[in-house]
């Protein structure tokens, strides 16, 4: 087999692509789903050492669900700059990398059967979208040909390569996103990248490589081991990003817990018409209704769904086009909810009609959903009364109250448009287009509605100051929407009719133009938004309150 690297023993080490790597596993580097290796069991691991995301990934693998093999660099390597440097070096994780290669039959940097990897964060506490993810690590000018022979899909190959160059440039080399956005705009205007053919994506990749070299003052790294080390270091570094620090402050999370880094074999949702990526909840996170709540994009990678830069569909199209995948997903969702004893927020990829589970965690939910889910799980026998009481503690009449529109007040008020509801309720406030405006007006006592082109987690400070969020693009399950729901903010996403002119500080829907400071109303109950201030009343879920009262009267916490 022709490869980009050679391996030869040197004492207790091997030399791998010029890097000296240990023959034995170092402490707190764990394997998941690598057949025949005792470390696959996660022996000695815990959510604190492995991170909650990887811990749950391990549990899904142990349940027999389709989980791509992975290794995890533990949270201990996020503690300080010296530890992060050690955690980012191939001397630490070389043993685990070889285990992945042996498990898959592919090798990092191999010319014929290249191993491609994703690199993801994962703290002991869920922090959705606050840290970085890199996909397609291992692609370079030499491995492109091998990946093409493996897949027979030139469009997938060049789409994956151009994504890697752009993401690596933004996350590792810290180039502005506009570096690559301007290249795409110059070549293809406003065309959707998913509509480009392989020759156009190949040309785009070459232009990205040139833009990277100009911006970084060095070529894009062609050594896959160097790529992987840079990606791991960048994910560790993102623990200290402004949005991650702000999220921890708002949620009272200790800085010292750190994040782990999961390095996982890639599966490709952008492989064609029977492929895609999705995010789902085992129950409706807004109402608690016991039904799957899924966003899915065909021919896409996971970041397309969660980034907030694209709109996604509900599950109807997935169920219609790939019914066997939908049945497998429904079964997997039921299994993880039963195993974890709670409503789950999960991510998955479909490649050529095959389902892969990539993540699960307890889902963020509204107070109303929290109460209903706890009571329903109790009735279904998945949790006991003590857990139900614990999960509903503090959910009183006021906490479960909801705001509903009962009238549009002034006759001049007009319905502007529809969007997908990510978090229910009603929010009335003046329009703000960025964090500075939202925070400043909030400090003056004004109610604010944040209006953005994309639902981005970098807006967390603005979300904290706002009553609600309205976006032109984005999915109900994008990370920013999840955070908005957790913060109790009304959230409407993916309004295709919305046009935002950030320079002029205006939004337009149809013929109506509104300026920053004008008042709008978001109705997250019906997925509609209005010009002006609607009349709102507070309602209480009497049936749900009665169920809670019955639980509390029967079981008294000692």
C-alpha cells in the first residue's frame, strides 16, 4: 500500500511521518468503538475525564448503535497552555490513531485508502455550539485521489476538501470568515454551494487554497498529522473563546472543568441524494409532546444544520425519501431515551442510506416541556418519583405561565411573515441588529428583539439582553436556537422572506420596511411575527399544574 508515511520501531516508540510516537496508550486518551481493543470499553473513564459528549458516545456504542470509531483526548489536557500543547501533539495520541487505522482499514495520509477525521469538543457540561468543530481532517492534494477512488464521487471529494480549507483557515489559522466568503461570491455570486458541480467545487477549492496562503502567509498544511495536531489544539483553545467564556458566566459553569477533544472517523452526509445530516429531539423541546422533533438537510454535513447559516426541513421529507433510515432513527431515538432516562438531543448523519449516530445529550427545553416530560417519563416508568420531583422543582404557577397574543391592538398593526418556531411564547420589543445595540438598549430599560441573518452562537450576549430572536436563515435545532430556548427567549428562525440591510439598519418583508428601533412582535406559539405591539395575556396550563400538584401531594421529599 502506498502511503505518505512510513512506520519503523525505535525502542518503545515508532516513527510515524517523521513524528516519534509511543507504542502504549498514555493516560486519559480513550478509544470508542475500535474493535478488539480493551480501551474501547472506556475502562477508567468518567464524564469528568472524557467529557459528557464522548461519555454519551461511548454509551451509545455500548448499546450497539451505529457509532463511527473514535479516540478522545481527556479534559486533563485543557487545564493550562502546557497541558494543551501536550494534548495537541502526536506523541500523545499516536497509539490511539493507530487503533483507529487498524479498526477501519484506512490510514491517515494514505494515498489509496485515506482515513478522514472529525475533531470535536466536549466538556463535562453541555455547552452547545460554544466551541469549535473541524471536519474532513486528512484531505490534502495527495489523498484527494485516494478518496476519489474510494468513493467514486468527485463532487463529495471536492466539497469535503473546500470545506476543510475554509474551516481550518477560520478556526486554526484564525482567518476572517469573509476571506473565503468573498472568494465564493466572486466566483459564483449568490448561488447555493450545494448546487455547484464537482468541477466548480474543484475550482473553488483551488481558490480557497490560494486565499489561505495569502491570508496565513503560508500554504495550507499538506501533512495530515500536522492538520490533526492543529485541529486538536484549536478545539482546546476554543474553551477560552469569548462566547464560551460568556456562556459559562451566564450558566455558572466553572472554568476549571475544561473540554475534552473527540477525534472520530468521518461519515459523509454530503455524499449525494441518499445522504444528509440532521439534529433531533426525542420529544418536542418546546411543549414536551412525545414525538420525534427532527431537522434534516439532504446532501449536507452536520455543521450546515447546527451552524445557523442554513435553513433545514422537518422530518417529513426524510421519512418519505428514506423510510428505512427513518425507522432506524426512530428506533435509535427510543433506545437512547430509555437508556438515558431523559429527553435526548441527538445528532446523526446518513451516508448512502446508512444511519450513523454522532452525539446525544439531555436536551434543553422550556419550563412547560420540562414539567410535561418529567411527568410523562414517570408515567411510562422510565424514571421514579424522586427524579420527577427533582426535575420539576421550582416549576410553579408563575414559572409555567405562557404569553399568548389575544389581539393586535391598533388596527395599523400588520402580520409580516412566518418562520419556524424554535422556542414558543411571545416577545415584543424594538428591533436591534447587533450585540452592541441590543445590550445598550437593554441597559436603558428597553425591550429588544434581536434580528439577524443567521442564528449564531456568537450572539450569546445579545441573546441574553433580548426578549426574542428572529433570523432569516437557520434551523430550529441550530446551536443558537438551542441556547435561546435554554435562556427562555422566544425564537423564530428561517424566514426566507426576510431581507436585512445591515448598512442601512433596516429589515424588509414584502413591501414593508422597518428600521432599527421600530417595534415588532414575535409569536412563537404560531410561528408568526407582526409589525408593532400586539396585545398579550398570560395563561396558565391548568391540566399540567394539576398533574404536578398530584405528584407533589403523593410524594414528599424527605
